[in-house]
C-alpha cells in the first residue's frame, strides 16, 4: 500500500495510518411498544470511536482522509428510514487521497496520491474492478446507452452502491473509500469549505445537463424565448437549483426584455432565504402568492398552469401537488426531492389528464460544479456579465465530528442553511 500523510506525497507502510477511526454509523433501533414514547430519528445513529479503517480492496480504489463533510436533507431523511440504509452516513465531502493499493500503476499513483478531491457518489459494478465478472453493460457503457441517454452510466448501474445512501459507507468519518474513477481533483483556489458544495451544486447542474430547461436568445430581434420555469422550495437544494438555472437564463438571455420573456421564478416561504439568490438571474416570490385564498387551497389564476417547467425541490411530499397545479398541460415536472414520507392523499389524475412529463433528476457533474466554483471572478465582466457564485453565504455553522449529533440536530432546524462537519483542518 502506498501512503501519503499530507499534501506532500510520501511512501510508507500501513503502520503510518491508525487502525481505527471515528465514524457516525446508522443502526436502526427497534420501535418502542409504548405508543406514548415518540422516537427520535437521531437514535438510529451512533458515533463510534473505534470503527475499523477500511482496507483498499483493489488498485482501482483510493483511501481518502475526510477533511470536511456537508449535512444535507437526504442525510436527515435517511435517519428517518429513507432507503433502509445501514452504515456510515454522509456523501458530501472534500478529502485528501492518503493511500493507494500496493499494485497501483506508477502513473496513477503520481496523479492521485496526496491530492485533494471530491467524488461522484454512485459506484458502478463494472468501473470499480472488485468484480471482474460484472457485465451489467450500463456502468461501462458496453451496451451503448450513453449515446441515447447521456451520462446514464454515471448514475444508473443496476448493481450500484451509493456513498452513504445505499450499501456503501459514507463520509461522516475520518477515512473513506472510493474508486479512483469517481474522484475529481479540487483546484488549489477552492477552499475546503467551498469544495464541499460541489456535490449539491452538481445535483443542481443536472437539471441543465438533462436538457430540462431551454432558453434561447434571438440575436436579430434581441428577444428571448424558451421555457417559463418555476422552482419550488427555498431550502439548500432549491437555492442551488435557482443559482444554476438563473445563471443559465443569464447566459442565454441576459440582454432580453424580462417582460417579454421573464426569468425563472423561485417560490419559497422565507424572504431571508429568497434574498440569497436575488442577483442570480431568478425572480423570487413567496409561495403564498401562488394561492388566491388565505387557507392556500385555491391556486391563483396568475400561476395556475402557467409554467412550461416546474422543478420541485421542496423536500416536502406535498410540494408535488402544488407543482402539478403550476405546470401547464403537456409541460415538464422535475422532481428533485427525496422524502422518507409518502404523499398523503396523492392523486395522479392531473398528471394523466394534463399529460405531464414527470422527470426525476439526481446526481450531476461534479467537474462542472468545480469549474463553476473555480472560475468565479468578482468582476462580472470576466464572467460574461454573470454574477459570481458565492456559496459561502449558505454556511451557517461547523461542528467537529465528535459533535455530529448536535450538528444533525442543528441542521434539521428550519432556520439553518448549510452545516459542515470538520474532521481535519489543513
């Protein structure tokens, strides 16, 4: 095994690494037989101080020392039973490659050992070489799906594991494993606290990568055209989606007449949060404006069936009903939320009657997200007139890994934006 202890690459043996580490592990508890006792989802997890450090299974893997990890809504949903996950929680991270397999090629060692990295969270059966007989045909694209469905191989191996979400230990720990193929080097200009945002920002970029929103600029007439877009939810993911979709609008139509072709609209419940994206190419409105009555039971005619594309990032199972009402017949409904709870009283009739196209949108291009974070001059003229992307405004608080329970409790508060766990300061 080849080891690196810091930013400088050094060779050593396994003895230079500890044998155990701290890790926050999900282990679902049995529900109480006493209905009067309300269970706490945090009791489904426990900080273990002597968890074994993983061993590197093959030359295709790297051992990563976690520097920081982000807490997102999916982590909170997993604590409530989403995906039935057991193991180490967490999937947003920045870390440093500290060890590679002893049989790794010399050029691979030189490229990755000691490097600061983020990573794709989906692990396919064909691209990690732990099973040489794996032939799903998707994750290695031997079936050619990527020609018809771009990036299918990245996210949709039928035998995949998912970092901290599905059968794969995650990042709320001091060390984790990922295939080298999943890694992306972090430019030196991006600090650790900003690099952690690469995964949620990539998920927002996926909407554009999928071609779900389309904006066009008529150079001859100086007019814009394309989709009228609504984004629901001013939580962390909804705001990231607004940052990306708004900048896509500015990139295509920043000189357009907004009255003739209005920007995307972000609907949320908190003026304070909506103000965070006021310069990002989107308009903002309180979600209450979508309704014509105080009880919020009737959709306003100004918004009913008015949008070509509606992106639901509410994290609320009932957000889907509002999204369906805002979407025009034969429009596109994009689902970004993952919820442990189902939708009470959900009726699919509007989807059928209005012939809506419902599209899920998941993990996105981390390399694109890192490019956005790196090429982020404060001078808008250097960014083509597009405002810089300042993710630090979303940071609320950091906690050491030893206080992970307190961090999760704080992250669950509605007033909280982004919480990060700090494992190692460099």
